[in-house]
């Protein structure tokens, strides 16, 4: 191949993963007093996503992604409430997450920038929006459902290997959703 000094390339990406959901507290949508409760169990689920991006050839890359996240079992146990049925209440979250992301790729062992062949590591950050759908299950009244849109942000770190036409990586993404309401 002839190298004319041209750097960079567009790319398509796909992702799949498992997730854990934690929240400090939950509040009941009725809005009546004393309806904020500490959570007592993590939620768990999965996500799938796709995106399109541009890799500059200097270690920087940028992409936009859309991910669908499903999570179940986040819970709170209510006792002594006069407004809400006492017992365990569970939350289901379904979100579509749209993010604009920036990454820095660095070579591992071979020197050079980014995923230019061989092993590499990366760090990244993203910002965007979460389109949330929430269902709460609990004793007493029927399930409550609701939708909201919220700011979302992410931090990413991982390692990968550039095989030429295909790049594979494994990483961690911390996702922040400002508000999940129903």
C-alpha cells in the first residue's frame, strides 16, 4: 500500500453489555409528603447500541451513539407510611441513550497513537440525553408508569486490539442520568 500521509477514517461501531443500576433514593410520583425512600437493592440488566464515528489518526476519535438500556430489580422497602402501601417496591427502567463522545486512544507496548494496529487502551467522555420509561411495581395500588427526558453523561475506559478491518475492545462505561421520573 502507498502511504500518501492521509490520516483518519470513519467507522461504525456496535456494543453489547451488562449493567448495574444504583440510585441513592427514590421518590413516589404522588408528590405527597414523606415519599422519598432510600434504595435497598441494586438493579441489573443489559444494553445494546450502535454508532458512527471518525478516528483522526492522532489518537483522538469522536462518535455519536444510540444505546437501549433495560434494567430491573432496583428496589426500596417502605414501612410505616400512611401515604403508600408498605412493602417492597421495584423499579423497571428502559432508556434510549443518545450521546456525543470523544476518546483518546494510546498504544500499548508498540508505541504510536491509537488503534493503529495491535493492542491499545482508551479513555473517553460523552454527553447527551436519556429518554426514560419507568414502571414501578409494588404492593397495594396498581403499577405506576411514566416517561421523562433527562441530561445524560458518560465516562469510558478500556483496552482493545486493532485487527486491521475490525477492532475489538472490552471496556467500562459509567453512565449518569440526571433524573429518572414517572
